[in-house]
C-alpha cells in the first residue's frame, strides 16, 4: 500500500505536541498538507514540517480548501471544540478518513449529525479518546473483558488540579462548549465508562460551578492554547469545577469529579476505580483487586502509561490500512457526548435528567 497522505487541520498546541510528532514516527504515512486560519502559525508549522519531512507541505487558510484539493487521504482535526462537528462531517463527506480530537460534540444535535454522517460513509472516523490507548489501560481492560470484575455496579473517575486552568479559548464557552467537563472530564468519563463495559446510560445528575475562576498565581504551570483568541482568559464563561452521577439501565452508577482549579492538593493524574462483585480495578497505580483461597489479593500490574498518542495515531493508521477496527468509534463518542450534555443540562435545571 502506498504511503497514506495526511493533512493536519488546526496546527495549535495539541497538533504540535501529539499528532504531528506521532505521524512523523509512523512509517506508513506522510504529512503533506496543513490548514490553519492563523497565517503566522500556519507559516511556522509549514516551514518546520518541510524541514522535517524533506518535501514541500501544502498550507491552506481554510480546511474546506484542503478537503477539496485532493491532496490527502486522511486528516487529523485538532481545532477548538466548536468547529469539530462541522469540519469532521465535511471531511467525511469529501471522502477522507478522520481522527477527531475530543470532545466529539457538545450538543446533542451535533453529536447526532456527526454520527449519521460517519455511519453513512465507508471512511474511518476515530474519536481522540487518547487515554484508551495507554499501555496500563490496555492491560487493565484485558482483565475487565476477561471477567475478572464480574458484575460491575459502580465506577468513579476523578481529575482535580489545584491550579491548572488552560489559557486561551478553553474558558470561552462559545468556543469550548464547557470548562473542565469538556476538556478533561470527557477523558475521565469516557475511560471509566469504557472500563465498566459501556453500559447504556439512563439518567444524569450534575453540578457545574465557577468557584475560583482565573485566579492567576505565580509558579503554576498550565496548558497554553497556541491560537491568539482569549490568551489572557479575559473571557471566563465556563465552569471550573464539575461533578456528576450517571445512572445506567442495568442499575450501575458512575461518579465523576473534575476541576481545573481547586483549594486542594495538586494532582494532574487521572484516577479511575471500577467495582465489581468478583473484583475491582484501579488505574493509578494499575491494580486488580480480588480474592483467592479466601484471601484478599492485590495484583499490581508492572505496566506504565506508555506513549498513548503514538499508540492512538498508529491505531488510526492501521484502521485505514484495514488491519484493525476503531477502538474509540463514533458510536462511543456519541454516547459520551450525550452523557456530557445531560450533566450540563442537569446542572442548569437543578435536577436529574434523562440521558436521551
């Protein structure tokens, strides 16, 4: 098979930190084009890619022109959240395989639209739920799928920072669709739900609040969006803390707590625990809890996180080559989006709501 021609749509922080380096290490692909609305960022990335790949790289101001140019087979879409669905649907319609950064969507209608577009095509559409591609998660998932947990009745997911509000468009609800719920909560919720075995969600109760807000402090690291919009967080229209309880059709529950900023210990690590009637699992450190011979048994797996983004990109490429099926498909992204929307709706209404 000839080298797969890749286009990068949105050449900001996540593209440069994860997508581009991972594609450059894959022997079956070649980055041949980029699209970005910011001329300075576009020119900078175009020059660096040409130097690293050894060939010219086409650059477009508009993604539509890249899609129409016939120069790529597949695209990574790494733009701000509000453009995800429009760009992904257009890419699929024009015949391209798509790796779409999370969250897939932040409205129910957009999630429905993209799922319909993807499932009516024969293109690979992968949702960037990168934590599914961690080596330690892969090991834990084998135990869960092998029946080590028995009937799963509850899971909990947590990612709470002391300070770590990202700068840029992340705090502008019009661009992001939400704060930590859409930024890091989508990872926590998706991973816990996936390790549970993807039960069908029934109802959600959520609480979103902006308790602290920007609150700049010295000596505190944070993720910085590369595009110039809202760099000083002058717009802060999202929550900074979110918590929720999801009830599933089979009676199981999932509790979630995520925050960009809180008056508690700093912790960038994603914490997930899953409880079953035969055993349980913990993500950090990766541990299986069980009993054997009437004795409590803890099995700590000697597996590290690994190169999750490289694993994700390599998997996307193998899906395009026809060797694998998507591990994080549109159908899963659609269900996670429905849960996220329900959490936000519950917070607005002050009551539990159905996950339609």
